[in-house]
C-alpha cells in the first residue's frame, strides 16, 4: 500500500472505532510510538507493536470515552498526520476533559514505523 492508502485505511478504521484493528493491521513489528508527555517511568518512547498496543489498551482502560472523532489524513511523501478529538473522563480522578492531538505517522515498506503525538501548548 502507498502512504496515502495506509493513511486513509487508518482513518477509516479509527472513524469506525476500530483503532486496535488499525494497529494490528498497519503497524510494523518494530514501530516506535512517541508521546508528548512522559509515562510513569519518565519515558517518551514505546517500541514494538505489542508494547504500543498495550500502551493504548491501558489508556483506553483508564478512561471512559464519551466520544471521539478522527479528521484527516493529511499526507506528504512518506508521512501523514491525523487529528484526534476525544471527550473522556479519567476513571481514577473522575476528571472529564476534551483532548485534541495531532498524530504524525511515518511509513516505510508499506507499514507504519513511527507515530508521534503532539498536543496544543
């Protein structure tokens, strides 16, 4: 698949709330995921498909997701960006919040090899 095809496939699956299907289908085994904020251990990066999927599963389990939208993709060469908007409540704190993030994906050999999440400052 081309970068544009991968981008449209990811957005389509996310719009159907099939984010984990998108990860399983489109991510390289050695994907690197880079968060804007460090995790509990102080790391920004997660490496490997199982670890990246688990990180997302942990986030989903820690939040009640009231709604989510996916906008894009915005494609250039071997990269593309997607805008995600979520209305979530953190289960531990009860704090409800609206989150907006831009995810920038890098494609190599027909798979997503890197994702980077950016937040408004």
